[in-house]
C-alpha cells in the first residue's frame, strides 16, 4: 500500500506499509515502532518489554496527546481494559486498529496538525 498525502513541513509521514515493513522517507522498519510527527523510536519494545502494559503507556507522555493510534498488526486486537481506563482518565483519545489502517490514520491526523503518536506492531 503506497500512501500519498500533502505533507506539512518538518513532520514525518508514513510513506508505505507492506508485508510488515514500514517506510518513512528512505528508512525501513520492522518489529514495533513508536512514531510521532517528529521522530521514530525503533525498536520500541524488546522481549523484556510488553507492548501492552501500563509502564509502556506511561513512557509515551500520552497525556500530551490528542490521540494515540495503536496498530495491532494484521489482526485487530482491543487494548486491554486497564490500559483503556488509564487513557480515558487522562483524557487521551485512542484507537486500536490493524496496522495498515493505523498508518493511514496517523498520516491524516499529522496533516491536520493534531498531537498524535502511533504505536505500531509491524
């Protein structure tokens, strides 16, 4: 899937996502990544870090976000209830979806100037 969208200056947009490989500019990523409009943190998790736990969310500065887009890979998964409660209490919006959809959603929100991060399982 090739993505194309008007790109505001000085922000990162996802160029493509195909077969578990994410392209941003000329760089390619696999595994798991945290993407903001200004940086890519990759690899985001390790075997010692569970992507779906409270400590992971606390490391994201999620309270500063309008929305956290969560890409769950090829299969849709809901965020565990304790994490949903944590984000809701902080007033942070979140959406879980397959990673392909999360990539498109991230680009649209960045183009709108929203404070967004994407936590992607590639």
